[in-house]
C-alpha cells in the first residue's frame, strides 16, 4: 500500500513563512523547479519534480515526489530518483526533467541523465521503473537515447513519452549551435515498439532564428483532432516562456505542420509546462511557476530562501482548444474543494475611490468578476491585490484598446515589471478570475483564453484588495469572493 510510504505531515513555522503559498504546491524544503512524470497510476496522482534537497540553489538534480487522490491535496513521498550512476552523477548535473508512462502495470520514468565529461556537458535519455509507484530501479540498459547527430549541442534533454496508434513516441528538446547564444532550437522525435529500443524519426520543430536558441520540456498531444506541441524556449525574442503550436502530425514521416503559434501564459512566472490525462480523461497541465530569468545569478529570485524554500508549481489547469484553435487553460474543478467561504456582491458601483473587498483569508482567495462593458463609463478598471497604501500588484483592464495587464512595479521590494496581453471579446460580456495565494497572483480572462501568472513578495501588512476606475465610474454586475484553504493536511 502506498499509504505506508507517505512522509509524515509537514511541520511548518507559520509565523516565519509569510510567502509560502497555501494552495500551490511547494517542496518541503529547498529548491524545486520543473514538474516531471505527471501520471494517474493505480488510483493515485503522482507528481515528480526537479529537486535539490540540500539547499535553495539549483544543483545536483533529484526527483522529488508527491501523491494525491484528488489532484489538489498532496502528500509528500520519499525522493524517487537520485543521481547515483556514472551517467547521471555530477554536482552540476543529475536526473534532469522527464515524464512517466504506464505499461503492463509498471510505471516507467524517462529522464535526462546529465554529467560533465572532459569539461563538457553530456545529456542522455534514461529509464527508471517501479511496480508500486514508490521504489524505482534504473534500467540496466541506460542510456536508451543518445543525441541524434553530432551537430546537436550538449543541450539535449527533457524526454516526454506517450503512446499513439500502438507505438510509443518520445519528443526531446535540443539545440543546434548551443543554448546560450547563436543557437537554434529543435524538438526531436523518436519511435519505439517496446519503450526500450528507440529509433530516430526526425525534427518536428525548428526555431529558424524566430523562436529561441533551445527548446526545453517539449510535449506533444492530440486535442479535437489537432496535435498540440508545446515547449519552453530559451532566449525567445519576445520572451515567450511557454510556447504552443497547433497543427497536424505525420508520425510515419516524422513531420509536424504548424497551423497556429501562441503563448500559454504571458506572465512573468510560467515555465516548463507538462500535461497528462487525469482520471476523467481531461488533459491537465502543470508548470513551474517561476522562470529562469529569476535565477539568483540573473535578475534576483526573490526572498523565499530565508524561509528555506524556493520554487512553486502552478495550479493544475484543464487544457482545451477553442474554435479559433487557441489553447485555453483553466483551473481544475477540484479547486472548489478548497473553498472555505464565499460571498457574492451584486451591482457594485466603482469610482476613483478604492472599493475595498474583504476576503475572509486576506492572502489566499479567489475573485470572479463578471461585467457588462456597456455599464462601464470609464476606459479602465484597476484591481489591486496584496496592497497597502500606495503598494499593490495591480491588474488593469483597458476596455478601449482591449489590453489586460499585471503591474507589479509597486507590489513589493524585490521584483519589477508589467506584463500586457491583448484580448478579444465576442460581445459585451466579460469574465475575469483572479487567484491570490500569499506570493502568487494569477489572472484568467474569458475562461482561460488569456492567462497571466506572476509571483510577488508583499510585506506582511499588505493585505488589501480593492477595485477602482481612474476616472468616471463603472457598475460591476457581480464579484464573487471565495477564501481558499491550504492543500496540506
């Protein structure tokens, strides 16, 4: 029984942990990044993640592990993978990102083994397996995939494996010329009949100087007869950190035809998304709710290391494809199980003065705003989160230019910036959902057609939530305020 291996409930110092989210997944301690190996296996959801159990810096990657019955409430498990083999054991390497599948009752983890050899990085694709979803053994035939040809740089990682039409396929991210500068991103396709022996099929995505120097964490899946290809580009010219393509896939030829390109989430903090099928058959996505631009040696990560943790995962989001072949992402219905209290405000009149909203849990709540544009005389709506006096993370809606923005320039003392997203409305109705969770602000417009996700680190007394217009006035049809509980027992 998996229950016997569940790590005891977390013991956290509530007084000293002012930024740790309540309902977003974080590791028990130390550093975490990409979600790995998402799978529903024998009645449990399994979540693996990149993990450095020793401190809050990126180094020597392990696979952390947690399980859930309902995809929202999580329980910690023992570490699943440790770098302990000649092909993966290095302080600047380890067991990098990958995926999980089930075959004949056995769970198989695919990961990128990374070492330094003769001063150069070497990355290969490897397998570990388990019959109980707890104890994993590395395959004696590792590595199972080497890079396809010499022109591929040392960056060749993050295998995502799936079954289609009786065969197994693997997509791997890579680069020609190097990820740091001057390189060009690639996604490679492999095929297998048994998941152990793989043959190279070809390149299915080429940056061509337009989409980044390296494609990390690729994923490929079918929705409504279309094939969706996602990845996280490095050095994308427009800072797209979560790229998606919609198109047609020819597995026999190993060719992918792009019909549409977009961004999954235009926020500061949404990277390395991975999908899987939940027990209901929904395609669900989880991402690392951070980004490499915020590494300590780049532009400043933020202060959470003083609480002995770093890194957050996004709320699981259901993936759908709308009639314009755009990807839409919306929190799973199971989020409703966290609702502690709910109040509905009707016909809310908003002016230049802040209309204060008081969630029962002031740093852990959800707002659902429904409005009729015809009832708004002002061009702008401004919604302040985690505020105090002149400080707040401000979400603005420009109803003339149709621009949705998240501005955290005055949200805290650690991060700066504003992210904008052009949106489209089919009529005068509009719906916006906002999730606030201690150090996280997420915005979903038009049922997830537009998403902006950002981390922010407010002072302890920044608890205000308000809405206003810079001039004139507005009448908001409905504001539903729901306080949300934590995900740990």
